C-alpha cells in the first residue's frame, strides 16, 4: 500500500469538509443551523471558511457524529489518490482482471439464441398479418 503525504502549501478546507460530511449524511443546511441555533445563511458562510474555531467545530462534530479529526484532516485530493491507487493496484495484481466477478448464472449464447428465435417468431407473425391484409384487398 502506498503512503501519501500532504502536498506542500495545501491546506485542508474544514468548511468544505463539513459540507461534504453533512451532504453524505443527508442533513440540510437549515437543519444543522437549527441545531446550532444559527441561520441557514450562517451555515452557508461557515462552509466557505477554510478554518473554523475549535469550539464550534466540536459542536458540529458532535451533531454530525463525526470525529473532529475527520473534519480537520479529510483531504479530498488524497482520498481520490488513495482510491485510484487502490483500484490500480488491484487491477495490476489481478492475473485476469476482466474475469474478476464473472459469476454469470446463464449462458449468454443461449440468451442470444432465445432472443433471435423470438424475433423470428414476431417476424413470421407480422408476415402472416400482412398476407391477410393483402388477401382482403
């Protein structure tokens, strides 16, 4: 597994992290605002701040039931990098990556034949209907 270090001059955006966690939990801004005795606009402004005062961060953390450290340390770029590397590693380590989850419970060729036979039957029925129409005239 690859270890990642923070990028120089790259700061974690605590407000954006609050927004991400809030949205993942399905909590609206106005619901969080109500619990914090704030306005929805205040929450919106809070989510735009790079850093948030520790006492307020602790309240938000308790309401969201997420550790303060998660809000302070979550870095989306690093998370994406870890996920991408994990996917790449598992892909490269697989001897047959495309047969990885091949638990097919039916034979695809049988299904194609079945579909073809249904199409042929529909075509025969259509031809019969057309013959009847032509005979009527």
